[in-house]
């Protein structure tokens, strides 16, 4: 705009010099026209600007990685000449706290209603708010600009990529309160189901002794009772921007969200009710998932709640162990960008634990040691390779 002003001022000065040098009426008339024209242009622009309205057309949802069209409509009450309209659009991701801006220039025509499209790339998951605080209009000569509040605010919910995961459970828990399925690897106190027989060791309950068989074998034999497998399953996910001195990219957290949602949907297909939760500022937040509607509510919680600026992988497990939550769950699937081995080993003593860790450049790897399993998932290729999982 300053370039237009400088050039216009140069023209005015040239007209003034011509008038002073020639002392004729023609340069004077030109000089008067050059002085009056900006005033008329500014008044015309100010009047036209008061009669415009900017509206938006934003899709409510999309998938991460998609390029969506954000529409801007310009409505005019009159067909008065209107200069260039400039809008600064602010995209704010509530989940990550990231902001980006884009300048949108609209060149109105003589039509009363016009529509313009801006292509927005959904790079990260989350709830993205779109703000247009003010609009700026320039006159036809490009010498003046006028601003007015726009008050535009829209939201786009960007879902994580959809992954079709086939889950295979090493221990098949039943989501109902009662059932006829029993855990073959863990012993319990259900005397109606005999899991096995073994020799007596000090400390065994006298009620568990099989007296008839002990008399035949001339040694004490105890019965091992079955443990019903209707225990609660928890998908414990963890997101962070920084862990210690290590910065966690958004791509890692996007993968955590994608695996959490896809694994939850996979469990619903197995008719397995479960819970999805996280620890945020040492506060445990959990959502029960037992239907498609509750799964949708779980996704809203995932995408609309900001993540912590800095978290320690051990804090989540410590917060879990310090509470009474370990008494409520016996199967935990822990999805995280990084974890601390000592605390994971301690958690595995309390529950059946599977850790899904997001890594880079290692492909998919499965290891089982120290009482729990670790599944490494490559952040670059998980959408193509994460199809079958055993937990």
C-alpha cells in the first residue's frame, strides 16, 4: 500500500511542478482531480464496506491428512465498487495448542454474493478452531484501508486416521459381570471351576485339599480353582509434547490417538466392554466404552482436551499405582510415545500389561520379557502395517 501512496504522491508533485512551471489551467485542473479523487475513493470504500458481510462454510469433521475446502462468502447490500478485501485466518489446534495463520485475499466482482475457497490441510488430529477477528478493505486506488470486526469463529474436528485392526487376545476376557469363560493362566477362588491339581505347599488353604485323592496317593493334593475372566480392561494412553529433554513430535501423538481409537473399535467388534483413560496432571480421566455412541464420546474427549506441555513417562504409571485404580483393572494396554521400564515392570506385577510404544524407523516388533509384552510400532508406516495385533 505504501508503494501506491508513494507513486500517487509522485504524480501529484509532478502535476504541481507542471502547473508552477507552465502557469496554465490544464495542470491545475489535473492537480485538483488528483487531490479530490483519493477523498472520493476513500468515502466510496467506507460506504461500501458498511454494507458487506462475510460468512463461512466449514465442514464439521474430517480425517487427518485430508485437504478440505474452507469456504468464505462475501455478501453485499449494494453493487457499489469495492476494492480488495483481506482476511487473516487463524487456525488454532486446541489439542496441541498450535496456531497458524493464513492471509486470504478476496477480489470482489460486481455480484452481490460471491464465494471464495481456501484449501486447508489437516496435518494433525484435534479440534481446530478457525478465527477471523477482523477484515480489511482497501479502496480502488490502494491508498487507504479500513478495518472492521468480523467475529467469525468455526470449528473442525479432525479425527485420527482409520486403521482396521484385528485384535487377538491371549487371554479372552468377558465383559459381562458373570460368565462361563475362565482365565487359563491365572488362578482364582471360584470353587465351582477346578483349574488344576498340584502338591500341597505350606500356606495353602485347608479347604482346597482334595482329601479323597490325597488318601489314594498318600500325599496332600490341593485343588487350584479357576478365575473368572470377566475382569475390566483399560486402554491407557499417554500424550506429551516433551519428556525430559526429549521433544515429542505431533506425529507420535497422532499415532497414539489413532491406535487408541482403532484398538477400542476392534474390542467392540469382539463384544468386549472396556475403558479408555489417561492421566493428566496426576488426575485420572476414564471413559467407559460399550457401544458405538460411547466410543464416539471417547473420541471427543481425546481430541478436545489439551495435552500437557511436559510429562514424564513414569508419572502416568506412578499415578496409577498410587491410587486404588489397580484394584479396578486386571488388563491394561498402555499406548505411549515413551515409557520407563522400571515402572512398567512394577505395574506388570499388579496387572496383565501390554505396552504399545511409538517408535521411528524400527518397523513393528514384539518382545515379551520382565512379565509384560512390548509392541513397537513405527510412526512412519503404522497406518499400512498395523493390521493385526496380539495382546
